[in-house]
C-alpha cells in the first residue's frame, strides 16, 4: 500500500494564521485508488497475446471486475469498522452536518451500468462538524487500520488530502478587537485604494473618490488590512489554537 500526503489544497498563507493561533492544518478526505503495477501490466499483456477480440474483451472485463471486487472489499472493511455515511444505500439517511458519522463515502458509477458503483476510485471525507483534532486522530486510526490489513498490497494507493481549518469565532473576536484601529485609515482592498468605514456592526470598504458605493468586508479582510497597517503585529506570534 502506498500512502500519499497531499497538501496542495492548504491555503498559501495558512501558516501565518496558524502562528497567530487563528488556524491550523487538518484533514479533508482520504482518496482510494487501485493502481496497476508494471508486473500487472506485463501479466495482462501476456494473457491477451494471441487472443481473439472476443476473448480479449472478456479478459479485460474480468480484470476490471477483479479490481472492483478488491476495492469494494476494502470499502466494506472500512465501513464495518468506522461510521461511514452514504456507504450503505439502504441505511436511513442522515443530515450531512450530523455529528454522528465519521466518514462520508463517495464513488463514481459505471457509465455502461449507472446503477452499479465503480469502487476503483472512492473517497472518504471527514466530518467538518468535528473539531480538527478529532479528524486528525480519526485519520491516524484509519491509516493504521489500512496498514494492518493492506500494508503489503502493491495496488492500493491512499492519498490524505489536507485542508486549512480557521477558528472563525476567534477570528471574529480578534477583528472586533482591532476594529477601531482600522476604521477611516487609508488602505488597499482587492487592488482598490480607499478606507474602511463603520455601518453599525458591519465594516465596509469605501473606494477612494466615491461616496455612493461600499463593499462589505469579512473578518479575514479586517485582520489582513490591520496587519498591513501594523506589520510589527502581523508577524507577532501567539500560541496556536488548541481547538
């Protein structure tokens, strides 16, 4: 079994937010793929050599079915150990944001047989309602389980896809704390020059030389603008959040 750690989807500046205790790395999903080895391809070539078109078609179908059967057994074994939502089509449906499930199962269907699942590629997505630490701990458990049962299998490829978790409550609190220090200060937002103004509880960006059009900005924008105005605080480190 091959395990790949895919961190391409982490936000480019996530470490800056993590250092300030406002974000952290977490896991999004596990991707399962059946990969044929060079030895598999050579064996297939030898099997197909000299066969008629009909025989070749049957052998190729047998190879696809054998691959699919193996991956289905992998999915079934995982689903029998962990709480997998959407794996059993006959189970009682649950809400996607229900905290009771651990992994969300998804796969394609065969084009020539829409009612039949194609298990050669499937994903198990972690429950976003769970804290990041729970997801990381569950990921370690699933990988250990797979290693125990399929560690010596050369065809199973599992990719761990990482994502950035932002502590939105803490970000909102921090934005409120610096609010008065960014209002009516010249700044840049989305390439436009202007300033931030207050409209009740909302903070708006007013483009320079205009009085009629304003844009609502997010707590993330407020903090980015604050750090741009106060670069010394933008680099200040605080303990990473322990959510």
